[in-house]
C-alpha cells in the first residue's frame, strides 16, 4: 500500500487550553506533516473532515487526540486504511501538574508542551513505520469439532455444537457413553420450586446424541495425539489402553536433547513418531473440546475420619452406588461429613466447590425416602447452595429426619455395628457424640488433568497443559478474566475437568465451550485472533534467513504456538497464536514482528522523543506500558486529574512480554535517563493476560542490568513495576518515585553522544 | 453430649403450631430482635436448633421457653419464615402435658380428639352432684330473686354450713386441690431439671420466706405490671387484652373470697347477709366490671389471634383456642346467669349457672395442663432465672 498521510490534532476536551497547539503543529511540520486542527475531531464535523481527506486519497490517518482506548469507531476509517493514535489528551492535557513552590505555571506549561510535541512526533513516526495487516488464512480449514469425553459435559457440548450445524466427533474411553452420571440415582431439581429430586436425564441425553446424524460417536476409543493448530488440528485416534507410534511424545527440552544426543539419557519418545510428524490416517478438526471429567478424590489422608480402616466410612460416590444397588437396608442413621479439618481449619474437602453440599442434601433425602424412621445428620462448615439451589436446601431442611449443624468433626470411631462421630463447635452449643450406622465423607471431584495429560498434544512444549501445579491440576490460563480458556488456543475445557460443578452448571458450561470452539474456528477462517485480542488481523512474521535457532521464541511462547524443526528453526502456527508478541520480545536478532507492531517501529518512536542534552532539569524517561491493565490504569488516573510526571514518555505495548530489550538500549543510547516497564502482576496470582509476559519481561530486565553496568550505567536506571488496573490512584506516585530515583542519579552520561 | 433426635417430638411440635420450625437456618436474627432475650442468655436461636434436632429433654429443662411471651418479633423478622414464637408456644404446650399429673388427665386435655370427654367429665360431675343434692328443680322467680343461686343445690337448716356451699366445696375444693398439687409437682420437676441442665448447685438453701421475697414476689410484680409484655415490639397490643384479663381474674378472686367470707362466715351470725348482693354494693360493682373486663380482654386476644392467623399465617392450635374459649365461657355464662336472675327467668338463669359451674370447674381442674398453666410455670421460670444468678448458687 502506498501511504498517503493525514495528520490531525484535536483541540477539544481541554487539549487546546492545556497545550500550545501551534507548538504541536510545528512538531508535526518538523517531520514533514501539515497537521490539521479541529475542535472536536470525533464529532460529526471532524468525521466529515476525515472522510473528505479519505476521498482525497489519504489512507494513513495520524490522529493526535485522546487515548487509543476510546473513540475507536469514530476514528476507524475502514479496512483499507490505517489509523494511528497519538495520546495528547490523557497523557498530556489531562495529567498536567498544578503550580507549586517548586514549579511555576510557566515551567509547567513549557514541560507539558514538550510532552505534547513528543507524542505528536511519536504518532507520526509510528504512522510512517506501520503497515496494513494482511490476515493469515489457512489453505484448508476444518470446521469439525472434536469432543473428548462422553459424560454430561461432552454429550452436551456435542449436542449443542451439532445443533448449530457443525459436525462433531465424540470420543469416549469407556464402552458406553454417560460417564459418572450413569451412577446417579436421582438428580438435583432443575425446575421451580426446586423441591423434588428428579429422575436422571443422562439416558435421554445419550439417546439424543446417538440419534444425531451430525455427531459421530467413538466409544472405547481415545486420542493418541493432537497435532496442528486451530482450523487444522490433525487427530489420531486409537483403541483405549493401547500403545501406538502416534502417541503424543513427551516434551524434550534443550538440555534433555543435549543429554540424549550424548547418550547420557534415554529418549523418552523412543519408538514414537516425532511431534511434528503428521499422521496421514489422522482426521482433521477445527477445534477441540476437552470434557474428560473428574475422578473422586481419595480421602484416606484424613486419618481421624477413618476412611482407610473403617468399612462403615464411605465416600459420597460409594454411597451413591449403595443407593443405586439398593443396599440401604439396615441403615437407620448416617452422618454426612462435609469438612475434614477438625479443629484446625474449616475448609471443606478439596475439589468440592458447592457440589458436595448439594450431594449431601440429596443423599440425606435418599436415606429418608428409603426409611421413614431414618436419621440423616449433615455436619458442615459451609453449606454451599448457590442460586436456586437455596430453595433445594430449604426444602431438604423441612424433612423431620434430616439434622443439620455447623460442626468441626474431630473423629470417627468404630463402635458396635456402626461408628461414633464426635464434633465440636456445633450450633447446638455443645460437643456432639453421634452414634450412626454409616459415615459418608464428601469427597471432591479431581480433574483428570491432575493425573494425566488428557489432551495429548503433539506440541513442542509437550503433550500436557502448562503450569497445572499452579491451579491444583486444572488447565487454566487466566481464571478471572478468561474462564474458558486453556493455555492452548482452540482447546476449550468444560465440566468436571475445568471445575467441580453440578450437572446443571456443567450443561451451561459445555454449551459455552461449544460456542467458544465455534468462535475459534470462525475467527481462524477469517484470519483474525480469537482471544484475547479478538479480531486482530496481524500475526507474527519471521524473517527466517537471519534466525540463529536460539529457540528462545519457541521456549517462551506462553501458548505453545511455535514448533520447530530438527535444527531448531521455529515453525510458526499462526492460528495457535494470541498475538501477544512475547516471541518478538524474546528474539535477540529482532526478526519477529507484526505489520503494525514491531521492533523497528517502537524503536523509531523512542528515537523520535526529543531529548534535550544541555538541560539538567529536563530529564527524559521512557515508560513502556502494557495496554491491558497498566494503560487503562493511566487513562483512569488522567480522568481523575491525577498529574503524571512530565519527564516521562509513555508508549503502549501489547504485553510486557513483547518488549524487546533493544528498545531499552535505543532509549539509553538516545540519551534518555531511565526506562521503566509498567505491566501486570506476575507470580502465582498473576494478572497477565498472556500469562507469562510480565514475568518474562522482569527476567529480561534482570539480564539487561548486567549489560548496563558493563556500559558504565547504573542498573537502577531500568526497572519494572507491577500495576493492577485498580491502581489508578497510586500509579502516578509509583512513577514519581522512580523519576526521583533517576533525578538522584543525575543525567545519563550518554547524553549528547 | 450423646444426641439421639426424637422424631415423634418433632412431629408433635409441627402439629402443635411449630410447623415452621425446620425452616430455621440459625442466623440468630430472632435472638437479636427479641425484646426479652438478654445478651448473656439469648433465645430463641438455640431453642430452634434443639427443636429441629428433637432434643426434648433439653427444651423441657429450659427456662427460656417460658420466658418467651410470644411477642412475635422473632417471627416477624425471621428471614426464612420460621416462626420461633409459635415454635416456643408448641414446646410450652408439650411441657405442660409432660409435667402434668396425673398424666392421663394431662394427655386427655392436650388433644382436641378428647374434647367431648374434656367437657363431658366436668359436666357430668356437676350434673351428678346436682342430682345427688336433690336441689335439681327450677325455682319460682320469686324464690330466685330472694335466694339467687343460693339454693341451687338445695337447702338445709344447718346453720353452720349451707347445703349449697357444701356441694360447691365438694366439687371445687378437690378439683382445686388437685390442680395445686399437679402444679406444685410439675413446677418442682421442672425446677430440678433446670438445675441439672444448667449445672446449678445450691450453696445454701433459701428459706421459704427468702425464696418468696427474693425470687417469687419480684417475678409476680413483673407479671402484674406487665413489664415484659410491654417490651414486645410487633404485637404490643396484646397487652390491651392480657392486662384487663389478668386484672379481672385478680378482682374475681377477691370478690369470691369476700363473698365466701361474708355469706358463709359472717352469714352464720347475721342471716340477713345471705342471698344475692345488692347491685349497688361496691364489691358487686367490682365483680360486674371484672366480668366485663374479662370478656373485653379475652375478646381482644381472640381477635388478635384470628387476625394473626389470617394475616401472618400463624397456625390455629387447639392449645391456644381452648383457653380463649374456656375463659370466654366462664365469663359469658357467669354474666348470663346473673342477667337471667335479674330479669327473673329461672330456667335460663339456672341453665347458664350450671354451665358456669362446669366451665369454672374446667378452668380449675385443667389449669396445670392447658395454656392457663403459664401462670405457674412462667412465674417459676422467671424465679429460676433470678435464682440461678443469686448468691444462693455456686458460680
């Protein structure tokens, strides 16, 4: 595309009052742009002006106005055009300082005008470097959905996906469909007044799926491996329990490969096809729904409850089986224990959520329905009955023979033909001593991913989901913001493998997962990112001739988008990519970039900042700001009229993971006095939208500190700060503190070179 | 504590007005809003879970079930629609039956199924006594205006004790004696149970005088001035009914005692004092005012209860209505007999007087087993409340 530029400076929203507009247009002129000004560029008159210029051939609009986070539609001039935003409102006009003893109005005006001019320069530079993105399109795209697991979640996902017209293959290890739900005698109520237990619906669900012509059911089958990428997954099936050469290979890292090559270690993938190999007999799928479910948790670790050595102590799943098999005869009293902590803590059994509370209520009802004189005791620390299930709880409570109390169960001892349960801290005001025929423990639902790969990917980063330990075995990517997502694009989990949940929630969950799978395929078809940068048409482009096979990008990609060949040259899978740019930040050769976001572009923007080399007061500090949380946080700070330090120049980045360390060097060599990265919180409770970006950036900054000290620069000149989106009242203080440290260090010795 | 819930007890409470007891989820809003509950010894939250768990013995030895005046604040504020006030009422009803002696009589009175027998028994006793006395005939209007009901059971010329008085005493004194004994027995069993339950050990025993002076009399004073009733929030208007009713009973107690003294003691020496009192006699005026106050008081309670049943879903119980009907019967038959006498219709007057005797006998005889029993059990529960905090008790 031949670019025709139009540069615009909006003077509305207080910009015209806070900044010297002539100074801004002069800055544009320096870079060869005649800037047009308008008092309300986003209004109808402003838009008319832009449209008129578009008709005159302008296709690259450089809009110096408000934050890029707002007015996106107003300044979207169409698919074949580019719009670049310079933020002179939130980052100059609105965050202007108030006069004080230290700074007069005149000085503040001067500093703020310099800020505004720098943002205009940066925007124009960006406009010059940016290219129109061409979406990445697959040659052939599969629109079939693979559903793994034939329980309630898998059956529902298959049914719902098929209803929307998509072809589905449902794989189940067992010989029959139904999963754990086959064992339930009755189900929780689903209809008002939520009082009566309902007959199982699993039979009807199975029949519906089996009768659906769009669904292919494969029982006694499992997935050997899934290779490829969304829109083009290559899936190999095998009979359950068998071994084949197409089984998913274990991850072999750089160090392991080294040892294998030296003969110090056995190759774990001996006899298996390489992960990049494609099975010609495999089937193609567009997206995968993982609904492989859960297993009942082992409760023998809680010794005081006697599960291991007392046959009168069973789990809720075992009790359900007793009911199903009609083995309640002679059982007149049962204690349902919900929390194993005794006097130490009040936590429920692990992996329970609200499910076990409701199961205990249901099972108490079984007992009462079987025997009118039976007594069911429910000893809980928490009764969790969310939503309409509160009505269920109320209904069960009405039963004369169901007795509930909060209690710390201190022990279960065998006595006579049954057990004696002892409990403290009860609502009855006294310690309890209950003689019962049977004790039922509320064992939780552990995701199968806690024990096995389950998904069996043939990816360079290994067959399993990553960081499972961080989430107790659940395959989360970002629980708070993106609950359906896994760390593998195009793979969506639902049901018990994702969270301990009851059946009605599972049905909602599976329906949601089916829709996510469809969304993934349709986005892939249009060549845009599915999540979280939905609709982004860019993707990372590799200039392979200069690749040194260092493997940093393949190792660091948080989503396993990059495979590699024998030599270690990356094999990109753009449809797996989430466009965070972590690979771009990792690459020491700077050969990875996006059409609208690359090393050269940001580097040039940094160099566009005017650094006075003879004024000790006018230091310049670069701030690279994550656009997911830190950027909105700064915008909100400006909206609240918090002043931002006028020595700092902010540049938004897709993720701190995309920050290439060459930008820091660019800033330092341009004579800037410091650089700060503002990104999401990282660690176990990370808030990074791309999971690892801010953590990786912090590591890289540690490494660059060595380089700086070799150059004779203080390592304190570069720093990373973690900003949450809610830090808008403190963020300017955090920045001021860093700036003060730089002021204390004095101007950079590189200034003027 | 070994716990074994009593399912029959739960079923009983549910049938006796406590049908909502299982709705409680132990938030303790009731104990907070209850105007009578104290910070140190709150209720009725704990009574609710004891009731849910069918812990009969704990409830029967709990003074708080009697300290409750069923104001209804707890029921009004309960977020779950459990009605602690009604549940405690059901528990009290059970307690009166439980502590009642002889238990056969207590059980008979507690159930609506036995209503024919409950009314028939006293009716038969009075009828038989009337027959035995030989006075069973309708007097002339003239005779009635001269003797009033003084010759109801006939007449003899033994000056020391009138035949009528002798027969009334024969009926009422044993009944009253049984009631007093049953109440004493019930209260002392309850007292022992409370002592055990709350682990109260007496350091040195108060004398009867000390007991009355320090525990019983302060409790009675509180009852007479309705201290606790007046604290009620939601249903404070019940005081409008209960206070006149209670004062009427006290007044009639005085009137009866005065009348007995004047007619049956002074009358021995001054025969002119026999026969109906003049309507202008201040004591007679008090009696008439008391009768009207009684009808008014019980009428207010009647309409309050009807309204509560219609508007708040309070369940109608035999236990509550029996006492209302019974007191209304005593008042209406008494006043009716008097009017019958004054207008000179002997048949009506005698018939109503017969019914009046039956209803008064029922009131006395059944006092320890019906809701009327609250006048002893609640008084002693209040005394216990004071006693367990006193110097006589080891802390």
